[in-house]
């Protein structure tokens, strides 16, 4: 009887234990795209970020991440400096963008992360559809997973209001921002704590 009870407890503990993964910045990109003058898309990304993903039986249980706003990079220093000012991100006042899941919804192969997304001093609920790949073993023996996600948001919802009307009509900078995440994460040893 004692043996059965012990076995049941071990199975319960195993069922409740999540596999924790830490984002690998060297193989992860967090990009964005914004319409410029109505004729092209300006693309950029962030260079500094951390994040964690917890899996339970191969399904995402929770995910969180933090982006350093000062690391915005569109390839043009003058534009990046402007994006860091109070007219856009205001990196001095709001140095980070954060994402933390509130719940995960599963529908067939589709996973939807429902999270608190905070940017520019505003927190809103964000619904992020994601595709999970793996796990696989890398040449060093680490276990890796991949995560891909695309979504759009309106920057005005987060208080980023800057714009200018053009003589020909339309606006200098689009309000809708497309976000594109391609991430790899490495499984952490049991008991290890990743950045959240």
C-alpha cells in the first residue's frame, strides 16, 4: 500500500513538473515593421532581451520576456535615436517592454498565448498565436525548442502618438505595427531559474 502511495505521489510530481527553457539570444529575433509614408515598410528589431518558456508535456504552460527599449535597431542611427526619444518609445522613462502570459488556450494544433503586454507605460491584454517546434538535441547535447509568432498592434493604444500629415494625404508613420518573433530556447537543468 505504501509503495502504491509513493508511486502515485511520484507520478503526480512528475505531472506537475514543467520543463523550463531560456531564450537563446544568438538564435532569436524580435522584429517589427511599420508603414512609412504609405509607400514602404521600415523594418527593425531589438538587440537586447531575455525570456523563458515553460512546457508541460510538450505544451506551453507559460512564457515571459523583457525587451530593452534602448536596443531598438533599424540600421539607421539617427532614426534609432529618434525612436528612443519621448516622441516614440521614451526609453529613458520606459526602459523595458514586457510580456507575461495570463493563460494559454489550445485549439487543435493552434496555441494562443493570452498575456499582459506592457509598453510605454501602458499594459494591455495581447492575444498571441504561436507555433512551437521541437524539441531537438543540438550538437552540444542541449535540448532546444523553437517558437514563431506574428501579430499586429496599434502603437496609439500604447500612447505612442507621434505623426505628421503629408501634403499628398496620408500619414508619415503608420499606426499599425507588425511584430515577428522567431525564437530558440534551451532547456534548463532541473531546479535552474531563468530570467523572467
